């Protein structure tokens, strides 16, 4: 029975996600951002005009987590948002300061990716990403 839980996909995927997030956070900490916030900056840049709900759905964020982090980015002057066309729609965009920081931090994100790829091996890294994408569509 104990072996059932050591093989649990939920537990192992959560532990792995937290460990990977901590690694990326370590690269970003000197710049005052978390991996979640950098991912959100990237999502906003890649999806201009998208509502907060659409961003959350497309990027796998919990909506409240996305809003909490968007509020922090707005307070830091990195993002701004306005009411969308719908009743409760909120559309985010990057400020010039946010765009500049995203450009500055992209090499750090790439380095974090490269370090993890090197640790796992390139094929294991690619297989893992593909498997996670497949599971996210389920």
C-alpha cells in the first residue's frame, strides 16, 4: 500500500513542479520576480487583448493566482489592465518597463532551461515537456 503513494502521479508531479519552480525562482529572485510572474509577463505579451480568464485558461493558471500576480506586476509598473468588452472582462498589457524587463530576463530563463535540459539530458527534457503538454490537454 505505501508503494501506491510513492508511485502517485499527483504527488510526484506536484513535487517536481515545486522543485522546478524553485530553480527558476532562484534565477529571477535578484530581479524581484518569480517564475510565475515571468511566465505571466510572457503570456500577456504573447496574447495581446486576451482577457484574464482567457490567459488563465490558455496557460494553465488558476484564475485567482493569475489575478494576484497580475496585481503585483501592476503595482511594480510592469503591467496595466483595463476593462474588456464583457461585463467582467479585464485585459492586461505590458508597460514599456514590463517589456524591457521581460527582454532583460529572457536570457536567464533560457539559462534555467538549458541547465535543466543538461541535468536531465536533452531527450529526457524534450520527452518530459511533450508528456506534460499531452497531459495538460486531457
